[in-house]
C-alpha cells in the first residue's frame, strides 16, 4: 500500500512507497547554518539515500535557500534550508513500453527539503518535487525473475 500518490507536472502518476523525514538542522553542531554546513548535510543525505536504496537511481531536488539579513560569520553568510529533509522511494509504471506492465516498474529515490512534516500527496506536493523529470531520471526494474520454462531449474 502506498503512503501517497503524486501527480507530476508531466502528468505521470507516481507512488511514494517509503519516506524518511529528519530535521535539517537537528544535529547542527556549534555554529550557524551556512553554505558549508548545508553542503555537508546535503551530501550526508545523498550518501544515506544511496546506501538505503542502492539499486535505485538517486536525484536531489535543489533546495530553496534563504539568506536572512543576519551577521555573516567566519564561514560566510547565514544560509537556511527548509526545516525538513526528506528521502523518498518512488515507484511508477515501467518507462519502456516493451516491458511487461505486470512484471516491471520504474523507480527513483528522491532527496528534497520542505518546510513541514506533511507527506506530499496528489497535486499538493511542492512544485519542485512535482517537476522531477521522471522519464529521464527513473529506471525500470523487474519485480521478480521471469517464471522458469518447463524443464528448466
């Protein structure tokens, strides 16, 4: 059963099969949110997603960044990402029309940031998430090995 269904801007329907949420700055050591800290956080999420879903292609939705009028420290200006870091495992119908629709699906792991802990759903997902170029980024996979032909083991 899917956590949610999203309709991408392309019109493709995708299923959110698994979602991991974490606080963007929950483990922020001493200091402040700035570009170097954010890049470390993003790279850590990408590594974690690649480890959790090693056979699926991975895509980062470029996060929106805010630059409040605050004092710039030793690492540059304050740069704030949305509060919630998300890693989602998405599935859809096969990309290749020659693949059996019963035995094949397409998949893509997506990393993105959002301001709330709400599960994205329908057409209400953030625009950047709905703009994912599924046909270029996702990959088909077989759900199971094809059945053995008689006499084969």
